[in-house]
C-alpha cells in the first residue's frame, strides 16, 4: 500500500524499484500494489502514469513490456480525499487480499509529505487497514521529525497502531551496496580491524558532495537545510557504520545496538561551540559543468534573504575507548563541483623515518578511501620506491572498482530496502533510538546557529564550499581531500 502515490518518490523510486524486482522475479507470487492519494484518477490512467515513470526512471531500460503488463495488472488505485476514502480502501484491501491470497500480510509505505504521516497512521488504525491475520508493517520516509521532540511525538503516534518491530524508518543510504560494503570490508576481513583505532588512524573524513542544486524542492528544502536533509540521517549513519564496534551477528538487533552505541558516544556540540566546530554555508551564483547557475536565494520558491544552509562541515569526536581524540570531519553540500560520496580513513605517518627527507618528499600518510558513489570502489594509497637509481619514494594507489570486479549493475537502494521490508528484515532501517540520538546531536547545533553563533558563509556554486570549511581543518594542520 503506497500512500502518496501521486508523488515524486513513487514515480522516481518506488514503482521503478518494484518493477525491477518483478523483472528479477523477486516479488512474491501473491502480490499487489495499491496506490492512494487525494486526487481522483482511474486505475487505467494511474497505471499509464506509472508506466511512463518506469520508462523514464528505471535503472534498467528500455522497459520490458511483457513484464510490465503482468506487473501492471497487480496495480490498483484508491483515492483517499477524506475519511470515507479510507473505508473504501479497507474494502478494496480485503477484496484484493481474498483474490490473491495474501493472508492479510500488508506493507504500508508512507511516501507523502511528512505533514500527512500522522493522519494516515491514525486512519490505518481507525479504519482497521491492518489485516486480521498475517503481518503488517509500515515504512516511514524521511524526514522523520524536524527535531528530537517532533521525532519522539511521531514515534508515539505510530506506536498507537504499530509495534516498534513493525516500523521501518527508511534511510536510503543504507540500501546502497557500497554502504553495506563498509560492514563487509570491516568485518569479513581480518586485516583492517586491528588498525581501525585511534592508535593508527589520524582522522576520518566523510564527504557527501552534490553538484545539483535544490531542483524543484524549495518548499521542503528551505525549511530543512543541509543539516536536516543529509547530516542528521545519511552522514550520521555513515559515521556510525565506520566507527561502530563489531556486532556479534549480522542481524537487526546486533547491528543497530552497535550503531546506537556510537551515536550515543558522539560528543554533543554545544550551542556555544558551533563557532569553533561547525561551518554552515549557502551557495551563491556560479558555474557547474561550464553552465551558469543561480545562487540559492534566486532559486524558485526561495526568499533572497533565506538563511537556509546548503553546506555543512563539522568536526566531531567519539568519546569511547576506540576513538578518543580522533577527529571525524564530515561535510556535505549542494552545488559543489561534482557528485561524490566517500569516506577517507587517514592513517598516521610512520613513527620513525629511516629515509632521508629528500627521498620522501611529497609522500603522504596512508589513506584508505571507500568510494560510495559514483565510481564505487575502495582504494589504498601507500609509499613505493620509484624505480630509478638512488632512493625516491612516491605515493601510489591500489584500487578496487566494483564495476570491473563484478561486471553487474548494482540494484537501486530502494529495491534492496523494499525487499527487506517485505521479508521483515529491519537491519538496514533506522531504529527509534538511533533517530533520537541523531536528533539529539543535531538539535544543539541548530540552536547555536539560530542564536547567531555561527555566520552563514557563502560559496560560489561550483567550488568546494566556503572558506571557513578550509580553516576548520587548517587549524588542525590538515586539509580536505579533493574527491
Ligand atoms: C536525499 C536528499 O535524501 O538524498 C536529497 O533529500 C539528496 O537532497 C539525496 O539529493 C542524495 O541521495 P543520492 O542517493 O542521490 O546520493
């Protein structure tokens, strides 16, 4: 059941993901999709819209018409402009359930703007949309709340209708193959874990750079900003995966227990500290790929004086045995020169230098870079002897690329996550306490910004962010990587 069936997410992500699952024969035999939104539209028209969306947004193209035709027969639409719509929905659910023999198993997907979450959850409860038999689960999209208080409130509303183990809070980053591979790299190999500590790691940099602006999302973005849009969820999840202790098993409880421990150990940045430990920026006009683009304040739907940040950089610490004193620098921004998400583990320099300064001129510390996207892969830099007489050392690169090694297209993160939700595996979804810890970290920073303790710095679109972001690292004698 998809609520918000007329929206962008349904067209761009959910239905293309379902279609691709159908293409790979990964959907159960007794399966139907029921879309719902306010507007009235016939089932045929709805299917045609979705067909066109899949043709445009599916990762596999062109669309396989035969597979689509079979899949499309399982798609239905029920408008819910008001309360009576939910009675009809309840009847349709029961009818289709009987027809396909779904045993009352139901997955509700909230793909609406967040303001509609509460009324829909309540309607699911009031109109008995949960099946009388089988399982019911709810997938909740981000943003999950606007701050800690609203996130806790949302959880309490959801818990009137669903148990915590039935709630699947989605963070689509966790569905990315390369994000899951962070755990595989760390815990399926024995050579990395012993050096994954404060003794060997000098610092960690986590970057989520985007070249796109805010596209047509001013309404949402201007009240969210980069902190709520990316840092609170995607970046803190990456940080948790990189920094967590080894879980005892790869299951939802063990993995999420370890992530939440790290999030709890993440040192809070008090409002008085935001001047020293945080940077917020906003893009001005500039050039992306040679094309002139407008500044944030000139985007459609944004007030010229909007104080919303489109760039954030933070210096964080994790107060535990493994990481005490090791800085984690994280940054994200829109309208940066290129799209690149990566995690760089920078190791300490060799403790004692036996080669001359001239021989090792320009040699850097070892660095392990996990490239999340694009150009997914992992690389390790180390010093090697240049093959000439005499001793000269240069940094070289050992590189693993997903594309070359596996020669297959990775599934889209929504395919992975929808399938996991259908199977009832919540490992790659965010638990209530994780979300709360994430907000508990972000809220005091936002409070410091709102109290005017950190100025909004501007950067030209197409550059690597505002000047103070460079200073944040330069003060520690470090620089940001250029992805
Ligand atoms: C979304 C944000 O969660 O993630 C967007 O709302 C952002 O602003 C997007 O562009 C980035 O996701 P991806 O998968 O394209 O890196």
